[in-house]
C-alpha cells in the first residue's frame, strides 16, 4: 500500500541509518531442535499486526518443528533495511514485500524462486494477474498475500444533501463538486500530491509510466500531460482543494474524516481510519466507487499490495520452513481470517467468501479491482515514484509547466531504461 509523500520522504531519510541487523539467519537451525525462521512483517503495527501474530501462533501449533521469530518493521524503512541486511547475509527468511519491491530484490538475487515448492501448491486459486506481477524473467519470486487498489471514497450524507450522483468521469466529478460546494459549503475533493495518486488520471487517459515491451519511458507523452493537466484544472477551478505539499496524505485524511471535503481518492487501508472520523460515525455513510474515467472512457486504478518472499541466503532447512510458512499465511483460511479481522483484500479468488463480501467495504473494493492495472514490474519502481513526486509537486505549485515537469521526470528515469530491457518480452 501507499500512504503518501510522508512515507516516501521517510525512506530516503532512513536509508543512510539502516544497519544490517537482519534475521539471524544462522541461528535456530540445529538438527536436535526446531528450525527458527524470522519474518519481517511490514503491516500496520496497530490495525493489522495483531491479526498476523495470531496466525503465526496457529502456524506454530500446526508445525511443531518450526518456530517463527516475528518482527514488525515500519513500512517506510523496510525496503532499504532489507537490502542492507541481505548485502550482509543477515536478511530475514520471510519478508512482507510491497509488490513494487519484488522485481528489484529478485534482480539483486536476494530472493529464492518459489516454483515447485510448498509455498505455491495452490497457486491456481490466486488472482493470476497478481501472480504474474510477482514474476521476474518468468520465475515466481513471491506469493501475493494482500492486494489493494485506489477508489473514489465519498461522503454519502453530503451527496444526498446536495442531490448529486456518484460521478463516473472527471467531468461529472467537477460538476458534482461545484454543486456540493454551493448547496452544502463542503469542498469537493482533496487530491493527495503524491505521484502514486496520479495514476488513476494517467490510466484514465490510456497512458502508462513506461512501455516495458517497447523499452520506452512514456510518462511524459500526450496521455501523461493530459492526466496532470486534469489535476491542475481541478485545483485551479476550486473543485479540488489546494493540497498541503509537506504532509498531503494526513491532511487529506483529516479533511475527509471531519466532513470538510466530500471526496478523496484512497485505498482500503484507509477505511479503518476513515471510520474513526466524526463524518463516518455511521459506517454506511462511507461510499466507495471506482475512480472516475478519463477521456479514454475507461476508469483505471493501480494495483497495490504485498507479496511474501523468501530470502535466497537462508539455509535449505530454513527455506523449506519459510515456504511452508508462506503457504500457511496465504491459504484460503488465513486470508479469510485476515480480511474479516482487518479489512485487507484477499489475493485468492476463493477467499472472497460470504463473511468477507458481506462487509460492504470489502465488497465494494472487490468490484473496484476489476478496473485495476498493475504497476510496471521493473527494478527501482519505488525510486521512480519518489522522483516523479518531486516534479509533480513542483508542477502543482506552479513552479514548472506540466510538460517540463514530466520531461524532467522522464529524464531522471533514464537509468531505469536498462531495467526495462531486462523485462521486455522477447
């Protein structure tokens, strides 16, 4: 999941401080005792981690020869910290990796291939698009654990008072926002100034960040320019409030929860927080719909989520134990439990059971996933977003033009062109 520019900034600041404190790969691997594996869980420590700790205990009960050393690692620190630990041969045996990290970690040979292992014995039950996103050079390096997508979240009570319908295009959203402001005094929409949240606009214009098969950077083409210009116009017209550029995500959340803004673009990870706000004391007031479509006539939202990956430097015994652990944590039963307990979205089609889809929030996001598009599966995609966000903010501030901001972004991405060649279809 993505939590906005605050998290992106933390990655850069913490990278230099990361140390090779790793997963104690050489311990707990004795013939006369249980195998001990280490799991770095990057989930939210408050809302999600307690559920995963319960599953760890269940796994240990079912596998008395395996112990799991659980560590919750802050998401913003985890990628760089894992790379540092892997370079020192001290990485954890299992990592909950953002889908955007998998390709880079695999290219650095930090991850073990999982085909033919206990980790993937039920792979046919998973959403195959998510499975394909965990492959690098045709080999599978992760098992999808949770998924997500950006959606249009809205305040149903405000919509009712203004007498507007859920918009299906950005043009309709603009009209609805103006009506809402006129009739209720509530601002229309808050758009997070993080480039990840610009993807629905880009995809809605039929654009992409890169053309992997063509080995080209495409973010600065006509579709990309139209996408960013749409955001600029929404802010200029007062449809979208002027965002905070230092902590956009948290300011967006506060405005939405307090009922000061009628709409936001966000993912399922935000809904537990949304429901703590005074605007959503009644759960039914939180509306969820697909993001509006752009001029292409189609809606588009990025697929996010996390894969469970296994460290390539672990011993054979630890790898086997880690593979069993991954299989357990991504089983139908475990995914159903995690979803009902925390609201995360399963990656298995068979895990969308009656108890899961009975919740209107998860049911709505399941529908949103039908419009989802995978992020480019290339090494360094996290760094690409960080660079784009810098230029995107400068553009939204009016310090550079749309065209120049995107051209600068594309120029900064040139180091990734070689990476694109690695992933191009032969």
